[in-house]
């Protein structure tokens, strides 16, 4: 209902229609449809709608009334002529319980109105919406839509407006007119005559017509005598269908009465016994039900415990598997580290052994040291000069170049298999490596002082006024003066 409060404006005016299905309260939108509301209120004050019928019914759509003639072609407005249709943007026939003006053509509104029995959005913009049914009286209005309908949308049973009451009049200047007495339409009078006409009995159509006619005659005579009297025992004695002889009670009747009483007592006892048995069975059934409930509760508790235990075991198994996996991973890692360490130690030992072997090969025997030393010393005294020295230098360079090329060529082919060749390869491994610069340095590179560069030192002067201002300190003029003095002294 909050949607209704937001979209629909507030009402101002209230009328109660007392109908054959109960009271119907109608709240009016007098500000949004002033002409239609004024016309409706004045007609209610003039008793114009009293004893008028709801002559048209479309199931699930509308129920229409307000025509004194009861034909759907009559009715007049208080203005003396039809008035214009009033449309408002905030009012729409979007639900049941809305009140609108009925008209045969556009802008031809008079006295007829209708209630919506459901959403009727196709009427929006074509008919004046001037009120709504309020409160629980909506259900009385919906009863107007019940019943059988003829082919011309006319109900077989016509509901009527008994009288109208204006509870809240939004127009203080309305003066009711004195209308002439209204006569009932001939169609309605004929309907009433057909309803109130007394049926006659034709006994000649029956096979036992004479007996039925005599019995009917006697009954009519007696009923005519007793019409204005209360029936008593004296009146019943004059009824020809009843015996005037008093009833006498014999011993046989007494015996029958006692026998019937005994049977009734026996049946009562049997009923009490069956009732007690039923109560006992119900008590047993209740106790059995309680026992079954307790057993089911215990079974459910055991099942819950079993489920919890299985979950706990599953969790422990999962944790154990995770721990085993971590342990195996840790052991494998430790084993790899141990193997790597052993390999490193072996390589170090191998390198140390090679160095020792090379050292042993270079070391000269002490016995021949003096002779070798004397020979080297003699060679040193003979310094080569001129072309001989240049030739020896070029020979050394040529030998080094050939050795370098041989090392590079051997490294590109395969690893040496011989132990001696392996040692030589280890000693000459530095010759096989290639020097590669990570980033080529351009010949001319201009460095922007405003952009940071990793190859440039960061120069920071704490005495710079900009740096002093960044630190939040004050620039000392005395300090600048001392600095200038020291500069001039130098």
C-alpha cells in the first residue's frame, strides 16, 4: 500500500452508500476532480441515488449504477447538462475499489458512476476518477460483483442503494434542490409483481388430485381458524387429523419402558467401558510415542557422535598425511643439501689436489737447485737486444694466441676425458670465458639534471635554502653572511 500513498494524492470528502450488501464508504478527490465530486455530493444530499439499482455488471472489471431508470441510458447532472471529463496525472484505474464517472460518450458525464473490481488501466484518460472505496467496506463492494449475469451484462439479481449519507462535505455552498417524487420504472414494477405474485395450485394435474384437494381444504380451514390464535391442547383436540381419545398406559407398556430403560443403561455402560478402553489405549499410545521419541533421540545422538568421531578421525588422518608429506619434503631437501655440500667439498678437494700436484711438478729438487739456478742466472746475463728481443716477444705472443684459440676451440667441442687434460682445462678455464657488457654505453650520453639516474651521485646540500624550507626550518641570514665572509677571505 505504500505505493498508493506515494502516487495518489490525499482525499477531501466522504460519502457513505447504504446498499443491500452493506455500507460502502467512498472518499473523494475533490481537489483533483472538483466538478465530478460536487455533482456526486449534491446528488447524494438530494437523495437522488435512493432506491437506484446497479444495473450493469462485468465480472472482474466494473459494476455500474446511479441511473434512476435502471436502463443505463438515464440520469442527469446537477448542472442541467453533461459536464466535461476531468483527468489528473496522479490518478489511474490501476486497482480495485476505485470510483469513476460512467458516460456514453466523451465529455458526457451525468449521474451514473461505477466501481472497479480489478485493474482497469484502459479506462485511464477516458473517464473521470473522483473517489475510492475506503476501509473494510471494500469487501461489501466486491459482493456487488457476485451473481449471475444475463447476455446484456444485466444481473439477474439487482442490488440497490437504500440511502446515502454525506459525512464530510468539501463544498459549503451547496444548496440541495427540491426534486419531484420519482416513480418506479415499469420494468422494475413488473419484476416486483412477478416476485410477489402468489402461486396457485392445480390439483387436476395430479393422479391423486381429489384427495390432495380435500386435505388442502381441511388444512386451509384449520389454519384460517388458528391464524390469529396461539395453539394449545384445546385447539389440537379440534384437529380432525388427531385423535381426541386420551392415551392409556398398560402393564405391557410399563414392562416395555423398563426393558428399554435397562437396555439404555446397558448401552451407557458399554459406551463408558469403550470410552475407558479408548482412553487407556490413548495413554498407552502416548507412552509408546514418548518411548519411541526417546529412542529416536538417542539414536540421533549416537549418529551425531559417530559422525563427529568420523570427522575427527578424517581430520587426524588428513593432518597426518600433511605432516608425512612435509617430513618427506624436508628429508628430500636435506638430502639434496647434503649431496650438494658433499659435491662442493669433493670439488674443493679436487681443486686442492690439483694445485698440490701442479706445485709438486714445479718444485725443483734441492740437489739440482744450484746447477739450475746457475744456468738461469747465466741466461739472464745474456739480455737480448734489437731484432732478437723483438722476435722472442712476437714468438711469445704467437704462442699465447695459439694457446688461447686452442682453449676456445676445445671448450666448444666436448669435455676432456683424460685426468691430465682435465687439470689443464681447469687452469685455462679463464681463457674460455667471454666478457659481455650488460648494457652498451653510448658514446655521447647527455644526463638530465632534473631526472634521477642510477649512475649519478645524489648531491644534497643541507644548507641550501630550498632544503631548509623543506625541513621546516628558518633561513638564517647570519649563517649566509658568515659563509660569504669565509669565501672572501679565501
